[in-house]
C-alpha cells in the first residue's frame, strides 16, 4: 500500500493520502485553494502518479492565471473610462461577408465587477466555448441589445452603411442608455460619444461580449433559415460562399434571404 501521511493537509491533522484521494483533491483546484505546505509535500512524493497529478494541477493553475490576466487586459479600456462614463456599451457585428442572411449586431453593457474569463473575439473561440459563454454573458450583462439588418436593407444601403444602421438599432434596444460606446472601427449614427478601435473585439471585453452574442444569434437564425430554405446548407455555412452553398445557389437560384447586390448572387440570378 502506497499511502503517504501528510501532516497539516487541509485539516491540520496527520492523515493517509492515497493516490486516488490526492487526485480528487487536486481536481478541485484551483477553484478550492490548496495548502502550499501540502503541495510542497507532494513535490517530494516519489510516486509517478502523484507527480503526474501535480503537473496537471500546475498546468490548470497557470491556465487560470493566464485567463485572468487576459480578461484584465480586455477590461483595461472599460476601467479607464468607467469613472467618467459608468455605462459603457461595447458593440460588434457578425455577417458582413456572407452571400445570404442578415447582418446581426449586438450592444452589451457590462457591470463593473464583470469577471467572466474566456470572453474574447468570437472568431477566436470554438463553437462549444461560444455556446457556453453566451448564456453567462446574458446573465451577467446590465443590458443587451440586438440589431438585425435584412438582406433587403443590405441591398438598398450597401453592407457597410447597413451595418452602421443595425448597430444603431442594437444601441436603441438597450434597457439603459450608454454614455460611451466602444466599437470596432465603425461609426454608429447615434448622438453618443464613441471610441473607434481597430480589432476592438480583441482589446475590449465589452466588444468581445457583443461579438459572442451577435455570433450566437446569427448562427441560430441561419439554422432556422436552413429549415425554411433547404438546399443551400445554411446551417453549416451561415450564408458564406462555401462550395455547398454555391452549388445550391447554381441549382436553385437565389432565395428571399440572398443578398442580390453581391456578385455571386447576381450571377446565379441571371
């Protein structure tokens, strides 16, 4: 039997620690703090399994520290402006490039104690991670507004201006009127001070949160449109010009959510 007696491990009393018990205790970390003296004793434990469990724990701790540091970096702008502008909205869009479907925008006002790690530019997150963060953002945000710009609006106004108008729609949907807007290199037609950032969804937690919300909303819409207009593979391509989408467009022609001002759609409609 390879029990190790570790004095002072959590309880202050000497107790046997099997490998299974050590693994279970380390699995709770870093959510549950671990006694540093106990960790030092583990480092001297000759069992390979204990050292492997300790290395896994250390990697988790490092990843958690890096995630906290990344969140702090993405909150730097908000913390800089919050004393003067307590209500700051981050705004972002999804869907400027597809051949079909709306452009979707989101505006998010975060609380000053926002601590949801992992919030980042939606393009840098897996679908699973976005799906996990989405309800957490909705639950923690002070306010969330959504704007949906149709294919007709895009064809009429051009994609750039349609995106600006749809961002204004998202701002106007907020339950609270923001005092400052952080936006990713766009100009929103609302009479509110705006800070325009390059790659803002990587620099601002508010913009990153908005990008995740907009992405999730648009993906859900396109999955619905896939049922309404089958044959274009919208659930998989979200309206982008993939081979399957282009094949469906050539075979079926444009459907009501196609952007007829976009050249591949124009070519298919002739």
